[in-house]
C-alpha cells in the first residue's frame, strides 16, 4: 500500500457519512466537522433554528482586524439519492481506483469543496500565517431541497448578521475542459398559471371569442419568444443557457366534453428568468402576452423567485479583483457564466452580499447528481492549493 495524503483520507471519510436524502445523517457530518475544527485549532459554532431540523454550523478563523467584513466559504452537507444498481462501486465507500479517481456521491456536489476549504486553512495555519479578515467556513443542510431548512433561515438570523459577511464563495461545477467554471448569478424560477375564459356552445358553430382562440394566442406568443431565446444560444448552448430565459408549457387543462366548446382553459408555464432581464421587464412581458390575447384572462404566479442582479466582475468589485488575481497567479483560466440552475449562493446575493460559485474541478466530466460521480485525487489536491491562494488574496482585499 502506498501512503495516502491525509487530506485525501479526510475527504474520503467525509464522503462515507451518508448525508443522503431522504434521511441525511447530519449528526454524523456535524460531529466530523467539529472534530476537524478541534484538530486544526478553529472555533466551532452551531445554530439551531425553530424547528430544530433547521440549522447551520460554521468554523471560524479569527482575523487580525476583526472589525473588517468577513469572508464566507459555504458548502452544503446534503447529497442527492443514488440508484446503486447503476454504480460500479458502493457510492458511500469512497472507492479509490488505481488511476486516483475517487468514486462517491458528493465528490463533485459538493463535499469536495467543503473539505477543501478546511484543508486549505489547515495548511495556511501550519505555515504560520494569520488572516487579516475573519474567515467563516459554513456548512448548511438541505440545499438540494431548496435551502428552506438551511441557508434560508440562516441568512435571516441574528447569528448570521454577527458574522458581518462581506463576500461569499459557494459551489460551481465540474468542467470537462482545462478551464474552471465561475458562476456570478443564477436564473430565477417562475411558474405561472393562466386561466382563460371564453364563450361556449355547441361545437358545430363558429362561436366567437372562445377560450381556445385566446389560448392559442398565448401559447403562440410564448413559443415565439421561446424560439427567439433559443436562437441566442448559438453553439455553446450548455454554457450560454443562463444568459437566456427558458419558457416551457408544462400543463394544459380544460373542457367539458368532446362536442362542447371549452368554456375555460388553464395553461401552466415554467420560466427560468435570466438576470440579463429585470424583474419588471419579465413581469411586463407576461402581462402583455395575456392582455394581447383578449379579455377574461387571469394570470397567477405559482412560484416567483426574485430576479437577483449579477455579482459584478469589474474592477469596482474589489472582491472580484482579489479572486481574479489569485486565479491568475495559479494560471487558472476562468469561464464565467450564469448558473442555469439554482444554488444557495442566491440567498447571499439576495441580501446584498456579492458571491461567486466556484468548485476547482477542471478536466473532470460533469457528474453532479449522476451515476459514478467522481473526482480525481490530483484534481482534489490541486483544488486545495488553489483555495490557499484564493483565501490569502481575499483576506488582503482593500476596503471596509
Ligand atoms: Zn450542490
């Protein structure tokens, strides 16, 4: 047996804790993190909300200038379920193959990142460095269920206020190429239910102003828009998806019987609103589609997440300058994009804290939520070095 880097062993130990839905072992995770904090010599904190299934834990490395805004390094503890029959290895054994690939649920999403933050701090502390700004490494539950038991109550809590966070890092994604993905925003999820009423009668007539005619206008308008947005994607569809708004008709209901003109039709659309649009522009667009289609049309929002502006990647954002200079010094090529899905970072941006999504995993196939999720141990170890540099540059950031 060749000896394994202890950073890799600790990562594999973390992966073996079954924090998988629907019954994640959060107690096991918390005990693990508390032990890491003790070993490294960091403060451990926990807050339980009401109900007690809602919580957050964090590990703090106190800065030499503690009045300055702090840096938050966030990850979620939970992982999505597995279909074990589709895996080559037990997804909670953290099997390491001879090529160094470590297979387990959570290797990419996102236990790697959580432990890399801690390993980077462990190394920085061992070399005798002291941070200027305070660093908080936060761990939250239930990101995969929308964050309602973790990040959502956490950002609203007085405990969070006291952390005085100025900037946050959260998850990004694996990149099959040599570059690294960087998310600076996310799309907002909207779901709308449009109820269309119209004249009814026997289906052998040309009855005017029917619900079906009006529905056709609405469906056409949304699909014309859908084609326009799709057309903007170009060749890099997967990368540009966050820059456009998707709209899909997901449900249609109505009618009484085959020979009666439907008096009412209900159509449901799922929209993912790009932050390239403002909330008002998006609302106006939907309103216009409904108004143009005729009378007796009402629109109700089932879901309406806020459209949150992008965290700027310009020199005015001093956190970006620090982050970018760290990446430059490590020879990292960043691929900035708007996350087409949703992560806990949106709750930070929503309360006005600039945040980036970044997972240092390049040359790695995208296997988040997929079978045989893995990361190579060399990619993982390089990621720790990258975080060492990023954390140092971030704590040197100018300003309050
Ligand atoms: Zn995740």
